[in-house]
């Protein structure tokens, strides 16, 4: 595997406060001046969770997309795709797939990811890989869509044995298993208007489809399978209400 990239070569953002202001302007234009005080935009609660569970050290964000609540002065912003959906240009400064992280094992004190694990056909492969990239005592912090409060509400939850099978089959990212389910129960119901320009056949490989569907307990089970201790979870993220959050720790 290519492990050529050094963390020291990454252009970390020095001024976090300025970066946050710029990001709001990028997304909302002049309306950012008052919008930033809305909880869903400022995300004070979620930022605080990251402050608590990733208090120091260097982190990696996977699937950053066009927004982040990570501490950007010490978090590498990564994505596999330059844009997500129709026009959302990624904030990522480095590009690689979630299960092909080109940094040495044990490099990170935390790995943070929002609304991305559900886009992977083989989430266990990614979680084992993320655990390898963590230092001992490192944490994985995930904010994920909750089946009951997101576009997947008409889909069945994905049981652990299915995820284990995907791992054993070394399922590739463009696996078509869940395409019909996603198309019929999400796209055709009009729950993802921003993905309407995708052909059904391209959904999986575009990185835009939710392969799997979970609630908090399902992720706790997955963490247990991977050998991560769950040290925090919250079923409903107050400033991103379609989401739950879960934090797992790699033991020494
Ligand atoms: C729903 S967006 C979430 C973006 C942002 N984190 C947020 O919460 O708004 C999903 C993100 O996962 C990224 N993604 C999809 N498949 C990926 C993969 N195999 N590896 C890394 N990132 C991936 C997409 O490019 C996109 O930025
Ligand atoms: Zn699957």
C-alpha cells in the first residue's frame, strides 16, 4: 500500500476562527452574518463533542465534503471525490478513498467522519483500516444519519451479519446490492432531490448512495466487532437532528 504521504507535508489551516467565517460565507454569502448563530449552522454542541473526545493531537477527517466542524488547525481534511452531489465542491486538501489512507499506521489521535460510513459498500473494511491508522488510545468519532430521522426512513436497518458478509466478500465500493432499495425507497420518493441527476446505475460508484442504514445501537455493535470501546454516544445530535454520534476508543 502507498504510504508515501507525510503528515508534516499537509498544509494545516492556522486560523480556525477565520476559516469558519470564510466557510460560512462560501456557503451562505452575506446571509452568513446572521445565519451563523443558528444552532444547525454553528454546530456548537457537535464542535464541543469533538473538543471533548479529540482534545489534542492530530486527526484525519474522512469524507469532509463541503463543510467541516473538525479543529482544522490539526485535522487533515480528506475526501475520495472532488465534489459531492450536484455542485458541492469539497474542502478536502488530500484525496483518497476511505479504505486507502496513505499515512502510516498509528499516525492519528483521532479519525472523524460525518455522514460518510453509510456511503461505503464495505464499512467494516474501512473501520478496521481506520483503527490501524489510530495511535493507541486514539478515537473514532462518527456522526451518522439515523434511520428514523433521515432519508432512509422507509428502508430496513442493515443487520451486523450483512456487514460481516460484505467484509468477507471484500465488497467493492460500486457494489450494486442496495441500489434498488435506495432507488425505490429514497430517490423515487423524492427524498434526495439533489441526487436526481444521477442514473440509477451510477449511484453506487458516485459515492452518493447510502449503502447501509443504521441507528446508534447498530454502530455500537459494529465498534464492538472491530474491537473499539464505545466511550460516548448520543441518539439525537441537537444541532444535526437527523444524526446520531458515537465515539469509539482503541485500547492500548
Ligand atoms: C453526505 S456527504 C457528507 C459530507 C460532509 N461530511 C457532511 O457531513 O456534510 C458524503 C461524503 O462522503 C464522501 N465519500 C463517498 N464515498 C467515499 C469513499 N469511498 N471514501 C471517502 N469518502 C467518500 C463523498 O465524497 C462526500 O463528501
Ligand atoms: Zn451491503
